[in-house]
C-alpha cells in the first residue's frame, strides 16, 4: 500500500501470522488487526506486548466481550497509562515480565 503498509492474510494460525508480520515489519512495530476473537487468541497466548484500548461511552449493541474469562493480571498485563476525555477513555496495557 501507499506509505509502505502491508497486509497479509494467513490461515495457518496466530503464530504463523505473527512470524510473517514480524518478517514484514523488520525493525518496526507489528500491529494486530481483527476483532475481539483475534485479540483474545493473542492475549491468551501472551503474544501482545502492549495494547491501546479506547472505550467509548456509547453502547452499540451486544458485541463480543474482549476480556471475558481472561485474567490479564495473571498473564502479566498492567495498566501503564490512562486518559479520560468526554469522547472516550484511553487505556494502555503493557505486558511485564513475571
């Protein structure tokens, strides 16, 4: 894509997708795209180093739960930053060594 962004569609699992993304990114960060189910898989596998979550005070329907049944604290994640605005609350969760 213009600006150097690449998209790869991988169907053989999250580890293969992450390997491919790291290869494509070189020294740059890898960003995870997908819905709650994708993020949950990477979280449960401990493969996310840092997450920026924007929580809007608008209810849009039932949606998918992001953290249901996942103990982020026991996985090593801590909230390292948070900012509240009238439009959203922004959280940064970072994985720390245990």
